[in-house]
């Protein structure tokens, strides 16, 4: 089952930050193979955007999709402490994170 233009439009509408090269981003989106939904992909892109802090260091959506950057681990910090998240984006403890890493 391939991606649809409707899914891309949802993904695009949820992105924060600079939305550039929409046409190229759509081409890449329609080609990608992942179980993640459009919402989950947008959430992962937005997490990277928020954690980077400087817009010019965030890849354009088209490049982010092409390079499967949704698989990257994004490091978040709250009050100087690293935040660990599960595959659904929920905050978990460091112990849970470590046990998931060991069990892969």
C-alpha cells in the first residue's frame, strides 16, 4: 500500500517551521516506505525542528524524507535532563529506554 496525496497534504499541514520545496517533498513522501502515519512523521519532523533551535540547521522536509531521517534519534533536554521517548513519542524513564535498547 503506497502513500497518498491526501496523506502528504496532512503531513505538510502539520509541519512547523519553514515549508519549502513542497513539490519535491511530495515526490519523496509518496516514495517512502514506513509504517509510520503522516501524523507520526510530522511529529518526528517537528521534534527535530524544536530540538535543533536554529532553523537553518533543520533539513528541508524533502531532504528529511529522502534520507529517512524519521529513524534518527533526536535528543531533547528539559531543565538540563535528557528526555527519553518510546516509539510512539511518549516520555519514558531512562531505565525503560535502556531496556528497550538491550532488547532490540
